[in-house]
């Protein structure tokens, strides 16, 4: 799971048939072709390496350095679904209304914290996402957008779904490694 991050895990949960390849050679080839339009020079510039280095990653004669592995894995996850595919999935999820059939777990024991609160929480929070919330996750572009959606889901949970508690998405910090979408 290293390198995948919260964004990657959410994408894989929502699009199970679109998992990013494991091998760096396949990742590099797909990222170059799908994100950089097949332009080796553009990908090399984005990674701060020579075009020959990118070509070597693709042909397998060299592997990305640890400095580049995380970026390559993130981008490999990113390119697995098209914008049109994410929008189609979001539309399907939004039509489910208040019950999307997608649940989430946020660990409270060591990773969940409400800003401004000293209270210790000793159990996990199990959330049921609405169709709109699941749709927002499907079209999220990056880790920050995923965190914002999850923060809003937590705010809705603590506000009783109707804004009673006055919590907002920015009131929550959580360890992304202690988050599961199912």
C-alpha cells in the first residue's frame, strides 16, 4: 500500500477493475502514454530527469529512484480511469440517493482528531456515504479533494446529517492510513 495513499485506495475501491499496475515499467509506460500524451520529453521534465531515463524506466533497463517512485505510483493510479468514466460512475452513484451502498471506516483510536478537542476517542467511526458523497469521491482529482469529501462526510455524521452540531469539513484531521472505503 506504500505510495498509493488515500487517493489511490479510494480510486481502487470505487473502480476495482482499474487497479494500477504493480511493475514500474508498466506504470511508466502508462503514465507517459495517458498523462503526457506519449511525450517522453514532457514526462522527463515533470520528473526532473532526462528523456533517456524515462525511456529506460519503460523498457525496464532501469528502475525509478525512490525519489520518483511515489510520484510514478500516484500518477499510475490517476491515469487508470478517464474523466468520462469517473463522471459516469459519479452519475450512477448520485442516483442512489441517500443510500449509496458504500461505507467507510475512520479509525479514531490513534488517528482521528477534531480540531480544538482534547477528548480521546477509543473506537472507529463507521460511515454510510450518500450517493452524492460517493459521487464526489469518484470525481475527486487528488488527495486533497478526497480528504475534503471525507471531512464533509465526517461533519455530516457529527452534525446528525442536518447541520445541528456546527462542524465543517475543516474541523477534522485523520490519518489517511487508518481510512478504509468498502
